[in-house]
């Protein structure tokens, strides 16, 4: 027999699930029109979801095709390097170069973005185009010269570093040009925050303002986590059939992200983040 307390908890959980599934049905309580749909695309964080799917696909494809190289998760490369060197084992060139390259690209992109902003322009479109170009280069060279039986071959390493540079650009893009957006590549942080927020909502713990913020964060973080997982699944399946040619999927997604960047509203995103 259910108790009033368990019934109330179940009701709150159902409400949270309903909120996540129905988030795209109305905007401010009004039916979606053609104009409000474009506005709601920003509210639904379509661009971060596309970027998350891109990162998931690139990460798994390069991991499978380039000897276990993580392009989006530098933490994994650091762990691999530490394990190999502490145990005296051999480390492949890709993971060794990926960490300093990732940091170097982040620094260069940050400086370039600052210069662009000083000139009176926004860096978002340029960063999205740069990411798409790097992924296109990764696809072109990988499909032309792959598959690589030896991940330490110079061309294999170069292809992997293009992927690392693309993901470094995406990480910088989110921090510099998508205020209020969750991470599109670090799912440990997203999963932790999503779990905390859902538990907070189910338990109805905190003030109404805190619950509203948790509801908002869950609504924007969940699609990014789901997009990353979907990208990993699709990338793994495609890599099994097409090898590095599977990078066509993230290249298409990166190309789609460029016009989506025009829909993003910084003011709207920051406003929603503060609610």
C-alpha cells in the first residue's frame, strides 16, 4: 500500500518528467507559432545539443580508429599517459601530443576571440566555422589515407590532432561565446549536475527560486547528455562500417551548427540561466 509521502514523491517525479518531455510544446504558456518556434529553439538549446552530439561522435570515432585517442576528453589522455609512464609502458604519440595541443589551441582561440571582440565583432560564427573546417580536414585526410593499422604513423597522428584541435575549439566556443550553456563535451560534470537537480526536484528541497533554477538546469542539461550519448552510439555504428569516413556525421552536424549559431541569443540565454 502506498503512503501519502510516497505518493507525493511519485507525483513530483512525474511532474519533473513531464516538464522535460513537454518543454518544447509551449513558450510562456502560449501555443507555438512560426515566429515563437524560432525563439523557442534558443530556449530549447538546440545549438548545445548539436554540439554535444558532434563531440560524442568525434570522440568515439577517433577512439576506435586512432588507437584509443580521446579528442574531446583530455582527462582520458592524461590518465593513459600517467598509467603508461608510471608502469614503464609505451605510450602512443597521439595521446602524448593531444594534451599540449589542446591547451595551445584553447589559448590561441581565446586570444583570437579577444581580438575579434575588440574589433567589434562576435566570435561565435568564426569559431563554429573553424571547428567545421578542422573536422572537414580530419574527415578528408582520414578517408583518403586511412584506415591506419599503426596509430603512430605521421598521417594518423596528424588526423587525430585535427580532431583534438576541433574539440578544443568547441570547448572554447562554449565558454567564450555561449553564455549560460552547459558543457557540450564534459559529460561527467553534466551528469553530476543533472542528477543533483533531479534529486532536488523530486525531494522538493529548497526555496521556490532554487527549485526553479534546478528545473531550468535539468531542462537544458538533459538534452546535452542525451545528445552526447546519441552521438557516441551513432559514431560507433558508423565507424564499424565506414572507418574514419564516419566523421562525415560530425562534419554535417558542425556545418548545421553554423546557422544555428545565428539563432542563439546571449541575452536570452543569460536571462534563462538566472531564473
